């Protein structure tokens, strides 16, 4: 199967799922965002050389907890406190764990991504429209990057 066919097939499955979660909002959307944030964190951690399963699990758990807590609280001030607590745990993991600590940035990146999406979805009026706009921007950018890369002779 070609790379383009894989992308189209995954889009046919994931786009409706993402739109459904954004439409329903609430805990359904928060759980999906949390799971996707965990995948982002694990991918980042692996790309930066973190291959230790306990660290991957701990990083993923921190990201999941952060996104779900933000969804449950949906309050700016409390969200900052939750984020500070999660950040402190992530830094503690990095200090204890291993050399080459760039992997810990993935916890912050994935947590910020998931937390922002959940906060946007928590806003009643513009939340769904804002998320759909973000989806469209990401999808268009990805499509343009794929075809632009192919036109330049990339893989």
C-alpha cells in the first residue's frame, strides 16, 4: 500500500472520529484528546531517544492525567496549578531518569496540546467551531506538506 493510500485510509477513519468527539464534547472528547496526547508524548519521547518502558509509561500517565484534570476543572487559575504540578513531576522524572533529557519536553508539548484542545472544547459557543478550524488548518498543512515534499523529490 502506498504512503498516500495509508494517509487517505487513516483520514477516512480518524477524521469522522475527531469530528464526532468535537461535536459531542465533554468527557468523550476529553478522553479522545487525552489518548491522542499520550500518543504524541510517546512518539516524541521515542524520537528523542527515550526507550525505557517505565519512563514512557510515566510520561504518558502524566500527559493523560493533565488533560483529564484540565477537562474536569475547566478553570484557568486551577489549570495553571495543575499544569505546574504535572510539570514538577515531569522534571523530577527527567532528573532521576537518564542522560539526554530532551524526551521530557514531549510531556510538556503533548500536555499543552491536549490541555489547550480540552479548554477550547469546554467553551460552549465557539468551542466546536474553533476545533474544526484547527482541524482544517492541520489537515491542509499536512496535505500541502505531503505533496510539496513529493514535488521536491522527498520520500
